[in-house]
């Protein structure tokens, strides 16, 4: 039996088969954004009974996974911003993770995130078992300058704001007895700002995480490392933190100059 | 507070930010292979005490995930072949999954697989908790013809065979008291076939899954669907099966003509 | 002076600068089409007083360049099809020209073609000097099978037919005294076949090159190479020929089985 | 005859055939370099009897073509640098030429350059007819910042310097009676700076164009456009100029701040 198999081995030509492989490399010295998005999360959130319009447990689970991402890819991911079932991870422009091969970066990151999501599920939804495997897709985009990268992040936070206004109005209408269809009709083309007032929603009282999304980054700690017992390596004071704040204006970035400070 | 934020919204220009996105589309009418590989699984298998050289539980977990993949992407994945911590999924040349966008295909597939891997872990390793999240990377390659696709699959199965011979010898040497370094030295450049004999390994007695890897595909069932009780839709007789067999020779493919039969 | 310059040399880091280069390789074992198109040839043809709707001299110049292309890239280009200011060159699926790097293939081909076009201009337009440099753009597309490649060629020949019908009607209307605008209006949405009859155009009497475009390929010659005086190498009997014929139906391809016969 | 043809038209599916086309777009807001290189110019320069190591006529022809390029693509090309049979064209980071499609940019540029080269040949080589069509290949590279773009240009100018030293030594050795092979041997691994002195070459007396290459750019003219007779539009004073100077140091760029001044 084996004899035949061994003969077959010789007719296989790995170089030929591998010549079809291609590497799409991300441009050096640009800021890489890897954005993850839940696949079919509309259905997933219904079946797993997420609170509407925002489920705190689900958001905290997402945030926990994001924080683990920064720990796992700590040489590379410098910032992350999340809202709903989406998370954007920013890689330093000087990062050489996987030699900047797009497929490898995208796949390893989405896989690690997903793995963590399933592992930690029970900590956030102790009463509710996973009915089927949740999954995410991911894509990479490069931005050639800090300013354009900040435009990207602003775009995501504006989206968070608009979606949250819409969803808050929508579920308020549904709570008031309208059908989902009627709620949708009533919001079509409406100025959300006015609708919020009309529906007597005290928007600024909503949890800030719902309004601003979540920003995850490294807090460099104070520089006085007096008596470090275990004699830890440099940077042992760094820790991953999460904030819910305006990342569109300059204030945040001026207060955290290290985040986008190219390491080159 | 909000007033300032609302002003900021107007300076964000989504079209500009989105102009940096790019789509890498996989060539139509070609066979897409998505190959997943465990990241740092050497360490993962040690920490989770996989049996060497082959851990049946780990392989069965991989196979279970692969079978779930065929169910989830049933319009698209027609065949899968796995060995060790690697799995190749073949998409039909006529597939239009995610409009053949590479990032989306790669990321959704690796994410679903990972999700299933973590969810089902406890069924295969009931005594052993996951210490940290396992993850995989993935890549896509296209092949323009059935013949070259079969060359690809042959290449993977030959690799399975060579690696299994090597690993079987290696761990036999270690079991006999050699250090890992000595075992490695003793196998450097050796003819594996001879080493197998020398070490009195009855290779053909090894479990066939270890020697041939695992092939997952749709069994179309018999065509006489006499009295289907629940009046199921067409194809309800299809089911995903797994076999451990030679996929290099023609026999397997002649016996399963439907697998690579382009649907066009 | 030089001293300073020499110091500067040392600060330049070629590997860094070259790390931004990328190669887009065309998939192996697929048929490559490189299609050239005149840039701003509407204006070019007016200024150089091309006869409308078809200028025989201009087409013959294009054909001459195409034939030279087959001679220059004789290991690679197996067929070419041209119409108006456009030409498609087909590279054998087994071609490894420039390791199938897209930029190099596209640029070298369009440059050679252009060079020949300008060099030979005076032979076809002896009375008319080039007023300014004509130029072409080019793109590459890959097709995974002979059948789809033939679909491509059929598409171009159908386009030739439709455009020729349209232009013949258009210029007949202009000749009859209508303004270009009126001619355009009168043809908008019209069934061209009917218009041709209505305008009493004896379409089949038009020169076949105008109706069918031009096909350029290698004629393998007869195989009896009795006494070759200069002792030429194998294949010395091959010569490039041009025909104006139907390439949509099977007849042409059955009569010339060598053209698309993969060399592998 | 036509009847059959008309039937054939209906079976052609342009959308299908076009689905194989792909666009490789160059990243927005990055500096695009299109570098042209002579194909087989070693042979071309021998057959057309170029003076060695540098042929002034050939370089002036290249420069003339480069200047025409800036005129033709005047919204886009802001600078060009040439040496030997190579020329690099820099497109503004804000350029949207052909929607930044790589194939189109590369092909149109190399085609225009080639066209001009052949048209103007006789002005620089009046005694020598073109024996066969010269041609060039081309590639595009993007750089995300002005600094890295300047690194690129420095790299090219250093290359110019090194090659010119080498070639000057080589041809001096050949002139002194050595064979080409001997000359090559004698220079292998040598420190060029020393060799130049050893061979008593007064390097700084060599024509500056040979030593520094050629830089082509827009001279914005003086800003006092008092009484412009034809009421020309802004910028009518701009003209393309050529200089042979150090572009590695800062001096040149400080003196010409407009060149790399993003237009955004």
C-alpha cells in the first residue's frame, strides 16, 4: 500500500503549487487600522436577548476582548476604538507585525478576538449559554498620516453618536407601543437631534459608554518606579486602560501625546 | 457639551476616509483555498498537554470544527482537508461568497472556525480548561483548474505523510531515552522510510487518521427520497461526512464525482 | 565639494526606500490579455485628418505594430485582436514573461507598440507629419480558461460590429447634411440593424477589416522544411499573419488548433 | 451571413467578461513615483553608437522627453529626476490622475514618453536613423511622506554618482588598452573614490549633468504679473526648467519650497 503512495509523493511539485500564493503587504510607515465587525449580529443579539438599544454586558465583553488584544499584540496595537459589535485596532506606523502581510494580520487578529469573546462569554452572560458560534469579519485599511488616522477615528465616533441617537429614539418609540415598522417610518429622514427632544429623551443622562463608545490604550504610568519588587523590565508600569471620551477634538490627544507618537 | 460635538460632526468627511479602503477580489471562476493554521500551537499543545506525536482528541476537535464550517458555508465550501493544526477549505469555483472579497472570506472563516473550536473544546478535553485563547491565521489562494487544485491537495497530503513519519520517529527516539536535541540530530537528513524500519515502527498499524489526514465533504445520499416525513427541501439528504483516505490518486475522485463538479 | 556629497551617500538606505516597492504578479496558468487603447484619439484622429468612420491607413498602421509585437514577444504573445485604436494581446497561459509582473508586462508592451507606431507613421501617412506624440494606455486581465478567453475575444468582436454599425450610420447621416448633434439624436436608442437598412447602407459590401476587426497570429507553415539554406532554427517557418474573420464561432479555432493549445 | 453573427452577439455577456478586470488603485494622499527604465538599452546604445560612458545627445533627448511629460501631465507631475536611461516622475500627493489607477498611470506615462523619444530622436541624432524601436518599462511606487520621498530621490542620485564613477573608470581603463573583461576585473570590489584618483581622473571637471543627473521642475516665475496682455490665467508664468544640482542636501528644497508643497 505504502509503495504506491511513496511513488505519488514524487510527482507532487510544491514550488509549482506555491507559485499561486500571493502576499498583499500593507505599505510601510502608514497607520494600519484593522476593523472587526460582528457577522449576523442582529440575529445573534436577538437570540441571546441583548438589551436594546445598548446591552452593557455585551459592550463590556467586547471591551474585555479589545483590552486583551492590546496585551497580546503589545508591540503593535497602540489604540482601539469600539462601538456596538464593531472594534477598530490601530497599529503603529512603525509596526512590522507579520512583515505587514495583510491576510496574516487580519486573520490572526480576528481569530484571537473571537477566541477571547467565546472564552469570556460566560463571565458576562452567566445565565445564558451560547446557542451557536458568534463570528466576526475584519478588514485592514492604511492611513499615511496621523491627521488622516484621526479623521478615521472621528468618523467612527460620529457614527457611534448618530446610531445611538437613532437607536435610542427607535426603541423609545417601540416601548411606547409602536411597531418596529412604524418606529422606522417615523424616523425616516428625521432630524435626530429634534426627535431626541420631541421624545423627551434626556440624552446626556445616557451612559457615556453608549454615547461616546470605548477607547482602549496604554497608560504609561508615572515614571517614578521606586522599589519594584520583582525587578520587572522597562515598561512594566504600562497598563491597558479604557475610557469613554471625545476623541474627535484635540483635548484627548494633547493629554495623551504618546499614543500617536511614531516610535521610529 | 453636545453643541460642540455636533459642530465637529460636520467636519468629518466619510467619503474621504473611505477612499483609503481597498478590496482585493479573488479571481472569478477559480477554486479558492482558504488555509487555516494554528498560531503558536507548538506552545499551545504543550501547555494543554497534547499527546505526541498525534493527539486524537485535538484532531477530532479540529475535524468537528471543519464539519461545522461546511454546514455554515454550505453553498460555498465543497471540500476540506486537515492535518495537525492546519485545515484547508475549498470553495467552489462558482462561489460568489462575499463577492469574493479576500479579507471578508478569510476573516469570517477563521473567526467562525475559532469560535467553534473554543465552544467545543470542553467536549474533547473535559478535564482540561483552556488556559488562554487559541487562535489561527488564514490565507487564501486561487487555483485556475481542477487539476492544479488536486495538485494542491496532494501537496498537503504528502506533507501530512512526511511530517507524520518524522514525528513518529522523533517521539519514538525520545521515548527510548534520547533528548529532543539528540532525536533531532539523529533524524537530520535521514531517509525517513528507512528510519521507520530501523526503529521497528509498524507504520501501517498507526491510526489511518494520523497517516492520511482528514477529508470532509458532502455525501449526497441516495437519490431515492421516497417518503420524506417533514417534506424537507431538495438536498435535505446531503450530509457532511469525514473520511481518512488517499486523495492523491484518482480513485477517491472517481468515486465522488460531484465534489469537484463545477456548478456553473 | 565632493566630500560633503560622499558623506550624504552614507545616510541613504536603499533597502528602506525599496521596501515600498510592490509587485503585482499575474496568476500563473491563466491567459493574460493586455489591451491597449489610444489616449485622446478622438482629438488625435481629427487633427491628423483620419477618414471617417474608418481610416484604412490608420488601421494598417495599428496592424503593423501588432504584427511587430508578436515578433518581439514571440515566446509569449500567441494572438492579437484589434479594432479602431484598440488592440488586445493574448499571452500564453504558460508564459513567464517578466515573471508575470503586471507593471513590467503592461509598460514594456505599450511602450514597444507606441515606439513602433511613431517610427512607422510616415509609411502610412507620408503626407502628414505627426503634430504631437500619440500615446496609449494599457491594462492586463487574466482569464482562467480557454473558454472564458474566447468569451473575451467574442466580446471585443461584437463591440467592433456594434461600433462599426453605429459609426457607419452616424457618418452617413452627417454626409447627408445633418449636424453631428442631429445624427447623434437620430441614433439614440435606435436598433442599429434597422437603421443600416433604412439608410440604404450595403453593410456586407463594407471592407471586411472594418466589419470584423483584425486578428494577428502565428502561421506555423508546412512542416516539410526540406533544404533550408541558412540552416535556420526550428520554427523558422513560422510567420506572423493577419486575417479579418469571425473569431466568435468555432470554425476559426478549429482551423487553427495550435493557437490556444497550451504549451505546458 | 450576418444573421448568424447577430445571433452570436446575444450569447456574449460583457458583465461576465468584465468581472475579471481588477483595478489596483494607488493609496490617496501619498507621493507617487513612476520610474521609467530603458529595456535592453545596453544593446540599443551600442547599435546606435552612444558615446561612453555618457552620451550627451542621448541624455538631452531623455531630458527633452521629461520636460514634455511635465507639460502634458501638468496638474500632476511636480518633479522629475533622470540619469542614464532612467527617469523618475513624482506625482503630487494630492493628484487624482486617472483616479490613481496604477495600470493607467504607468501605461499612459511610459507611452507618452516613448512617443516623444522616437519623435524627437532625429533632432538629437540627425546622422543616425533608428534601427529598431526603443522601449521602456515602468513601475509605480508610493511614499507616504515628503521625507521618505526625498530619501527616494537621494537614493537615485547616489546611484547616479556611484555608476558614473564606475563607468568613468571603466571606460578610461578600456581607453588605456585593457579589454572590457580586464577593466571589469580591475574594478571588482575596488573603492571607486581611490580608483578615480589612481586613474588621474579629474572627476569634478566632468560635465555636471553626468555627475548629478537632471532635475526637471516648474519654475513659478516672478510673482509680479503686472500687465499680462492676453489676460492669461494664474500660473501662466510657470515654465518647466532643468537643473543639474545636488538634490540630497536641503539647500535645493529650501530654495524651491513650492515643489513639494502639498496642494491640498
